C-alpha cells in the first residue's frame, strides 16, 4: 500500500442556479420590498432601544407568560438592540440570496504585487459589481439600508451615557479653600500645631460646613497627611518653606501614580511609601519621587494657623491631586 497522498481532485466551478427573481420582475420587486421591510424592522428595533433607554423608568415591571414579572426598561433595551442587529443582518443575507448576482467568479492567484493592468482591472470589476448589484437601480433598498445602518450605531453611543456625567473641572478641585480648618480623620476635631510632636504623622480632612455631608469622593480627593520635622531638616525653596508651619508640612495622601493611599512613613529616612507600587517620596524635598513608577511629587498643601492656633489651609492645592487624566495640565 502506497504512503503517497493522492492529489486532490479539481472540484470545478459550481453551476450558477437561476432564481425566480432573476427571470420574474414581479418576484424581484417582491424580494426588494422584503429586504426593505427587514431593514425597516431593524430601524424600529433601534428606535425601541432608544425609547426604552430614555423614557421607560427602570422601576416599571410588566407580567409576561413564562417569564413572570419582567423589568420593562431592560426588556425594551434588550429586544430593541437584538431586533436592530438581527433584522439588518437578515436583510443583508436575504438581499444577497435573492437579488445580488450569484454567478461564480474565477480569478487566478497571483504572487507578490499584481500588475498595474490587473489592479486597474480590479477597480473596474469592483465598480461593475456595484453596478450589477443594482444598488443604484433600487433606491428603496438603498434608502432603507442607509436608515437602518445609521440607526444601528446609536445604541453603542447612547450606552456611553451610563458611564456617568462628564467630570467637568471636578478632577482639578478639592474642598480645600483658603482658611479651611484642618480636622482629624476620624473624629473631625480641629488640630493644633502643639498636637504633633517631631516625627508624628496625622491624617486630616477639611472641616465641613454646617449641613454639608462628606462623600466617599471627597475623602478620596481631600485626604491630607501632616508630618512634623525639625525645620532645619527641610530642603525646600523659600516658597515651599513658607507653606509649612513650625516644621509641619502637609501633602495629599493620594499617590500621583494610581491613586492609592500613601500612608507608610519611615521616620528615620523621612520617606513616604506607597504600598501599592512602592513609589517613594522624600518629605524633606517636598515629596520628590526618589523611587517607583510615580511621575510627580505629592501635591503640597500650604498651611498656617488661625487666631485660636488651629491649623488651617492658606490656599487650595496648586495642582490636581491623584493620578494623571486627559485634561490635567501638570
């Protein structure tokens, strides 16, 4: 028995079948209307999605056999999106099977780049195929397809709304203002310079106004670390040194790399360490990055004291706190 493989037989070119729409103008017109109907159903499905998304409340339920009580908002969104995609696909398939040419096309495979004549021939063939498909002669299909295709992309755009409102300028701002009192976290108690010994660390937040409630987002942006050193240990320029008070310096607790909490302080080296990715900041040099992936120092909060000796902010942060974002200027 030979181990040699038998060559594959030439399957030949399939014979084109004659469809009813090819010889009967009435059948062709009926198929055209069917394709247009399918594209129209796709458009209606997309409109159902849009209506359900905006106008059906998410607490409305309807009873359906087998399914029982069903959320009408989610049902309308699901059926609308499914119909929009399903009917446009079925319409394209039905168009191809009933109206587009089904004669076989044979082209010999060429190696490397085709000749200029072949390339020009391809363009001519493509244009001829478009003309043969009858799109220009069938305005009903063209119009319904254009409408369905235009609507089909809207659900993806509309669903971006669920990502939430645009941040505006909120990423650049915190609740720290000139004169805002520093309060302990937890406890919300005012803090004085005398409450901190050399080497001590305290986490503080801005004092709330009467009736104001602190949100998780506020805590995520407003958290500040107070660290007390001997004034002679600072290596700061005159402006940064004026932002300190009696050796107490304040930095944002939010890491400038990925937004983790920078809460590990090494008193001997005067270094702050982020536990997530090991970014290390030198407190004596305005939280300059000395190790790790962070690209920026921690923002420093300028502080002073009020008439009662309580620590307060001189001004808001001079830059946005936390990691990078598109609109950030620093």
